[in-house]
């Protein structure tokens, strides 16, 4: 289920917003979006934290 939501978000928030002309552009768009997804985008399932913040909080607790 997580992967399905991830791909849906990627398509809706990044890929479908651009007129793609080549594979290099797709790679750049996806890389930029994944960076945004991990470092800047808050997630309701993570109590409005970013994925990176949630990971580092959990890693520090161990």
C-alpha cells in the first residue's frame, strides 16, 4: 500500500506536471521530487513530520 501511494504522489505531484521530452529530464524530475518527499514534505502518517525527521528520531532512540 505504501508503494502505491508513493507512485501515485510521484505521478500527481511531479511527472504529470511536466511535458517530458527525454529520459534525462524524467530522471531529474524524479530525483528532485524524491529529495523533496524525504526532506521537505510533511506526512500525516508521521505526525506531520518529514520522512527524514521521523527516521532520525527513531534512529536516535535506539
